[in-house]
């Protein structure tokens, strides 16, 4: 050990001598475990249900009960078109149907009379065929009238545009008083009930990610989101040469909205690593060290660390598997149990 490092450690011990001696020192063994290396990528939250409602009939916009950012429930009226023309067509179609039904009734009664007479050979076959054809034509007219009435009613229904699902309106493409035609966009909205995360995977990691089918989504505040089904796009982007990965969010929860940024950790490799509790590491200036129990006496040893995960810290150098380290290093300063490496050996 260099003189500068020994002087630094001795100064630290002297400065923190006020702590009392502890009867029992909590320790933990250096463990070897598999480390799964991950690639952290930026992902985005998006709505599964996002749609633009378009006009299915012509008319003038009479009402827009909701504005942008308003919440709407499924089945609520979101656009009302002027419907006088559609109502007139419906009434006309209804009258035509009633007329056709009356004609069918007359044709049916005439056919029954003719059939009775024909059975008694009182009329010719030609008259019987004529009555039957008249009945068939009357039935066809009724069917056409019923279809016309159904279409007229459908067109009238199109003047009332209803929300297809619970959601939020994000865009309004028309204003009250505007005349619209079939196919013209009216409103755009999305649902917050079903959300998902999309992220672009570099080409070199795409095959491994498909094979392992694991990913972890983390919000900026550290919350980990539960993910469901994973969908890998079967083609790469021509601009970035990345493959898109889509992760379902079965229970998005409050505070999650489309467009939010999230972190997506995708496993890319595995290796063996040494682990110790993160609380066992002592930091001072550029020094990173732990107290190693050698013959039940704690000795300060400098180490080099890697990543921290789930309350544990990876050890890259300075410790071996099975060694014991103190999990509360602060409690040792000022304790009679403290022995700095090199002081007893005179190094």
C-alpha cells in the first residue's frame, strides 16, 4: 500500500472515532451469480385505440357537444348534423312501403280468388298465371320498399355521430355551421384504457430479443410497468435499420398517457459476476472500498465496482467469491474492531 493511501485511510479512521463498538457486526458473503446484461432504449407510450371519425352522410354541422381534450363515454353524441333531408327521405320511403304493402295485400287476395276458380276450371290457365305473376311483382315491390326504408333510416342515423369507445378527443376537424360530405374527417380521439409501448431495436440485437422475448419498461420516476404480449415487426426501417418492438400494457394505471417517454431494458447477453450488498460499499472522494472480515477483524479494502441492480452491486476487482464483507461500514469507524490493511504488517 502506498503511503498516500495509508495516510488517507488513517485520517478517515481518526475523523470518525466517535462511534461505539458494536457487539455483533452484520456481514454478507461475496456471491457469484449470473448477470443478464441489458440494452437500455428509449420507448414511447401510444394508444392502442386511436381513430378519426368521418361523416357517412352529407349535412351541415349543428352541434359539437365536446371540445378537444374532453373525455367522452362510448355511445355519447359527439357530432349532430342537420337531418331534415334525411328525415324527408325516411318518411317518403315509409310511405312507399305502406303503398307497396297495400298492393301486395290486393294481389294476394286476387290470387286466392283466381286459384279457387282455376281449381274448379272456371278460368283459363293464362288468367291464373297472370294473377300469380302480379303477386310475385307485388312481393318484390315490398322488398324494395323495405330496403329503401332501411337505407333511409340508416342515413338518418348517420346524422348522429356517436363515440365508438371511452376516450379523449384530440383533434376537431370541423366547426358548427360547416357543410360536410361523406368521408370528410370530423373528430379524432384515443382511448386511455388500452396502451402499449413501442421501441426500436438495433438490428444486431433483434434476433436475440426475439428468442428471449423479455423486456422491462421503466418510467422516469423509477416505476416498473407490467408488460404483456410482445410483438416484433417482421421488417426493418429503411432509414434507421431498426426493428420495432411493441409491448402491451395490461394495466397502465393512473398517470400514464400516450406520448410519454419510457425506458425499455432488453436482455442482450449473460455472464458470471460477483455481487455484494450495495450498502456494504464505502465511498470517500475517489475511494471505493469495503470492510473485509479477515480472522473476524474488519480490514478496509479498495475495490472496483460495476453496475447496481436490485440493491446489489457488481464487483469487478478486489474481492473473491466467499469472502465476507461488513454490510454497515459506517458503524466501524471509531470502533475498536477496526483494523486498516497494512497497519499490522507495517506496510
